[in-house]
C-alpha cells in the first residue's frame, strides 16, 4: 500500500509498520496491504482524533488475545486500554498471517505489537519536542497525553496535520516484564460488555440486506458418490433455488459435487433440502471406531514397529464441538467476494476461495468476527466455500451456518491413535530403556522430556478413515497421556513414588521440575492419604513453550469415575494476564476431562453415529472437580502461549489416580465412556 | 409478576379451523409488541434471530441439549430451539437483549464480567438467562443447587467453575436477581 493510500483509508496521523524479521510472513498478502513492505507483521495507527487502531492477522476465538494485544499497546504507548481498537483477521485491512495456531499469538504477535506501540510513543515524543521546542527528555507520557512543563497535549492533537509512516524492525527493545504496568495485570476482557448483553456479533450473527439462507446436501456416507438427483420438488417450493457446483479441490469424504439450496429463511431451506431426491453410489468398506486401531497398524507406512514387549494404548478420535458451529455469510458485488466467517485462518480461507473462483486476492475479502471458539477445529473454509458458491448462484448474500449434526459429521476430528511403549527403570529410579511408537496422531511431544539414554521414538504415518486435523495441542495430548501413564507404570514397577520418580528423571529440566514441585506442594502430594476407592495421580510435560504439572484425586464407585480435585501448575514465561491465564488453565482442564473420560467419535461404514450432543457427551457442570491453578510467573522468560499446553496433563493424571484407586491400568482414551469396566478392554 | 395479559389475536391465531398451524402476527419480546409474520411451526429461535434480528440468542445444537438458546418465557427458562413460535404467542419473552434495557447491566451480567466467567462467550447469553431464572426460584443457591440447576447448559471452553462463582456473586448482589 502506498503511503497516501494508507492515510486515505485511515485519515491523517502517524503509523508504524513493523517488519517481521523472523521471516514468518510469506507470500499471499493482499488487499490494502498489498504494497506494504515485505514482511510486515503488524501495524498501528494513531489518528488525529486520538484513536489508536492496531492491526493483526491473528484472530480471537475465546483465548482473549484481543485483550492481551490491546494491553500490549496500552503498556508501550501509555494510553488507556479503552482508547485502543484492534482490527483482527481481516484480509483487506490486516497484515498477512499464516493462521492462529500453535499458541503463537503470544510469543510472536504480542512482542511485535508492543514494538510497534513503543515506536509510536517515540514518534509522539519527537512531535511534542518539535512543537513545544523543548528537550525531548523533559516530556512525559501517560494516559494518552504528553506533557512538559506548562505544555500538555493529547496524542491526537500531536498527530494533527501529520501523515507520518515509520517502518521499524521487529528487534527494537521492549519494556522488560519487571517494569510492566498494564501488561502482566488482569485487564478485563475488552469485549466483555458486548458479550454479556448479547450485542457482540459472532460470524453466525452477521446480516446483510436481502440475505438468503443456504443448506448443502451431504452424502449419506463418507465417500459415497452422487449418482442421480431429482430437484423438482425442492425447486417447486416458493422462494427456493437449487444450486449445483463442482469443487476444484474435492473435500475428504465429501468429494467435489456441491448440491445446495437457498431460501428466504432457514426452515424453508431445510424443507427444500429434505425435498431433494438423491441417489448415491456407496463407498468401499471402511473401518469402524472399534476396529480402527488394527487398521492404523495394518496401514502404517513401512510396516508397524517390530519391537517386542510393547504395551499398547489407544486414543479415540474426538470432536472439537465449538459451541458455535462453522458459519459463513458470502456476498458478491461486481465480481468481488466478501465473506464473513468463523475461522482460525482468514488468509487460508481467502486462498481456498481464490482457487475455487479463479480470482486474484484483491477480489476476495475474508472478515473474521471474534467467533464462538475453535480449539484448532476451524482452519478450513468449508462453510465459507459453501456460502460463496450459493451466493454466487443466487445473486444475493447467503448465510451458511452449519447445524450441530453437520459440525459433528463433516468437520474434521482430532486423530485417533495407537501408541506402543516399552521401558525399564533401574532400582535406583533411572530410566534404562525407552521405546515409543505413535501411529496416526502425530509427533508433537513424541520425545520424552525425561533424561533417557538411547530413547527410540517414532511417529508412524498411516491411513485415517476420518477427516482429521489440528486440535488444542493435537498429538501432544495423546503422547503425554501414554508417556505419563507409562511413567506411572515404571514407578510402580520399582516401588517408587511417582513424583520422586519423575523428579529424578527430569534432572535436565529445571522448569519441568519447578511446576511438578509447585503442583505437588499445593495439592499436598506428600501428605495424601489413601482411602478405599480413592486415588491420587500426577502427570507433567511441556508443549508450545509451556510447562505443566497436574495432580488429580478421583473416586471410583462401581466403575463410575468421579474426578474430585485437580491442581495444575503452569509456567509459560512472564505472565501476560493472570486472570485470563487462570481461565485458560481451568478451561483446558475442564475440556480435557471430556477426552480423558468419555468423549469418543463413534463411526462405522463411513457414518458417524455420535452426530448430536445427545449422542456425543461433553463435560458439564456436574463433571467438574474442584480446580486450583498455580501460576509460575517467570518474568525473566519470554511469554509463551497458554491456550493449549494446560490440556495435556489432565488425562494421565486422572488415569494414574484411577490406577491408585483400583489397581486397574486404563490404557485407552476415553477411559470410562460407560464407566470403568468397559474401558479396561479397550486396547486395540 | 408474570401475569402479563395475553395479546388479542395472537393466541387464538395459532390453530386454524382445519387444524393446521397458522401464521403468528405478533410476539411480546423484551417488553415490546413486535409485528412478525411467521409460520406457527417455526422455532422461536429462528424467528428471534432471523425475523427480529435478536441474534444474542444462540443456536448450539437444535435439540435442547446445550441451552445456548435459552430465553425466558413468562419468567421461566426455555430452549428456544425446540420451542415453536406458535406456543409462545401472547407470552412474555425475554432475550439477553432485554436484560439491560436502559444500558444498566443486570446483577447477573455484572457478576459474569467480574468473575471473568466466559472465554469465547457464545454460551454466555444462555448461561446468564438460565442463572437469572435459577436465582428467581432460589435466591441463594448452594454449589450443588447451581450445578443441578445449570447442568443443561454447555460451556465448551470449560468456564463452569467461574460461572458457579458468578452466580454466587450475583446472589450476593440481591437486587433484581
């Protein structure tokens, strides 16, 4: 973007463009930012009205990054939090971003935004010094105002008549965490009031004049092919239009044939969908949720591991279940496409739409209103694609909001897995042997954090009968569950306390030891008293720059597992917002309980039977233990993200507590979908 | 407090002589009579969101399992995704948009903010209205009573402990709760 274009769009004032010297930003930028210097990671503008507007391609999905990034600006620019506006995830207004994933917003974007704000503050000081003809060092800044002697001015006044752009490198120095005044404090959620009053517009809430509602005809089975279609009954319904299109990139399980309907309201659209008469050619035989584990090993690339004496664990596929299902609204104007959609990757969705419609990037605008959660489950642009196809054919804006059944069937899932492990502990507690094989789930946290000589650890690519993708911490949850469960097995094999065993073998990782000790102390691990049907377990690990240790207490009564108390210590460097960090830690534990105990995608013959909330159980109020979080604040370390890592400890901690209570080692996730008995036979 | 008068022409309009559902012409929403023209068999949720643009009420499951779509009907919590609009004509409907009519937050809304009892916030409107109804019937609930009263609500972000704290906090505020 040329300088004059920038101010034409934003008004006069000053702007700071921050060049991402990490080189993480790649080709594909566009819209307003198309002629920006390469590698711009973020930018910030202070208008003549004093409004501070900051821009990032990252999105807010509930992890409170909008608040933490706003606090970053307030901290470095010395302005009130309320005066900062953040534009996020808008492909025409914000810098290119590869997607909100991997807990990268805090380690990557947060310092960039702070640097941009710090630079803007320095520019304001220059302006004030010139204007007042005073020594720059005499000027103080606070609350959005500069002052020196008898001079005082708001930042907006200082920018009046200015059109200044400064491009800076991402490596300019930052205020150290020990001197933070706004950052590091519990700044309340900046969109809180909009949320509690129902005013916030989620992607599924967006309206446009002349809006129609769209539905898509999905196959009755993954891989089934459309053989014939009679659309006459549907097309005869007043106000209904039937749409057919072909995807240039077929979707796994769905194929490339898009058949859809649009109607003036969602219920008429549903009726029209039901009136479509389609015949389908069935797909080849597919494994079920019960025999998928054998399938993983049979289809492993290069054959399965040959090691003897391996203990087998299994991990079920689970669903993200964002409470807001996928949603999109598409509108075409003179060959240009605008889509409002819930996604973690607005620029990735733009790329999908550009490919489908053969459009240049300036003709596709994707806007991502803060959405009803993602958990790694909303990277692809399925709903956006459907809405765009329907809207193009209808010649009107079309809303395409998925139903819960569609979300639980046609989204992608957290991968299932077979994990095989073997190991041996010496009588003194040192781990002498360690072998670990993950089939299908992935390589995150495949390697043990403990000091083990000659560890053999391997990820085996295989085939998945279900569409699978990212999830909060993805494979790290599976790998941590198995490793930490097996660590418990090894500790018991030599009669050593599970905490002492871990501490001994974590001699190489002070941060891991620190969270274990913090959790154990708060939990009262050393003083725990064994009573009938009660058990205590712990687990620890690290992922995405965070270190976590979890202690759990459970009761098991006639196979019914009740998690009574959980203490989790978490360390992710310098804490950015303590209250929101606690919220993330507690939320991860709550969500993780579902995958630990009862969540499982059930499928057979290419059909998902767990396709409703009445058939797919997620954690509720009554499932909650007492949860205590212990934050280990390391102001000397770079802040890491916290949306993912806190989820990895709960499943193994609970599994180890179940063993402590019952003597039964549960080697499958979920551990107790119908109570404990059935789970015990779950190995594949 | 819920003895709101019926609206002439709305209640009796829900059944035609031949037994089919007729169109509903008016709803009492957030203290205002709103003109609509909706098939009586449509869900209250779709009429609120699509016809009246009251999008604070959320779709979550369509089968009454998650309570994101909770509204108050004559003061009682109802799942608007499984409530036919024909069944609520003439009744007093309150959505999240009607809880702070003059911009002054309801004590339950204040308490949710103070307890940071949300992450993505998509369940929040339903949670707040569920909590308002719970506190009306039980002004000072125990933990166990909150859990059993709210267990039909899903927060996928897992802010349940904070919501329990928020409800206790709102109970302490008394007032309109």
